[in-house]
C-alpha cells in the first residue's frame, strides 16, 4: 500500500504546488505563464506528455496492466528510487526559483537563481523531470512510455537551449560567468 501511495502523492503534490503557486503568483500580479521559448504547440505538448507518463506510473503502481512484460522487483525498486529522487529535485528546484519560476521565458524581469541546487545544476527542475521519466521507464518497461519520455527529453533539451539564449540576453556576463562555473545538468 505504501508504494502506490508514494507513486501517487509525489506527482499530485508537485502539481498542487505548481498550480497553487500559480494562483498565489496571480494574486501578487506575477504572470507565472511565460512565453514558450520554442514552438508553443510542441512546448505545451511536451509539458502535458510528462503528466501522461507520470499517470502511467501511478496507474501501474495501483495494479493497472501498463507493462507488456513482467517487471522485475529490481527494476521497480530502481524506478521507485528514481521517482522519489526526481521529485525531491523538482520540489527543491521549484522552491529554489521562488518568484522567478515561470512556465517558459518570463515576460517581465526576474532574478537569476544561483543558490541551492542551482549551485550544482543550472537546470535542476529539468534534471528532476528527466529523473522521473527514467523512473517511469524502469517502473513500467512500457515501450510507449519509453517513446513519450524520449520525446519529452528531446523537446525539453531544446527548451533549455532556448532558455539559455534568453538568460544570456537578460543577464549578460552574470549568466555567462555562472555557466562557466555550473554545468547545464550535472
């Protein structure tokens, strides 16, 4: 019973923080919805695809027949560990961004976040997403989950590259110096 609860609560809590934070931002006149840094259709499709992959894991944890093969206990435990680690990184990254968090590029000036996890990774939230996607693959061993996860990773890497251009323009040498000190992902 612990496993399905953990697999369900982590994404549910993260989405609650994400959307609840958006409401709190709106009350402060901050637009959490930025400009998609790549084609909006691809951008939003990849964001929703994350939730689809997460839903497959949640359904599988409750016994739904998501896997086409028997998933070993080792593979499930690796998936469970990566799931927890990925959401831990996602939460830390989200809270580390504070009021600078946006879905896309900000429409107004924000701060450059370089503390907390941002001292180790320029993109801890993307790293957290990638980790949860890897967890999904290990947990389900479903080829559709693998394909959707690969799509998300490719698109999100393009988003990261576009955001880097934005951040270079917005923060200049502060950002380029930061890039020399801290790697893109790890």
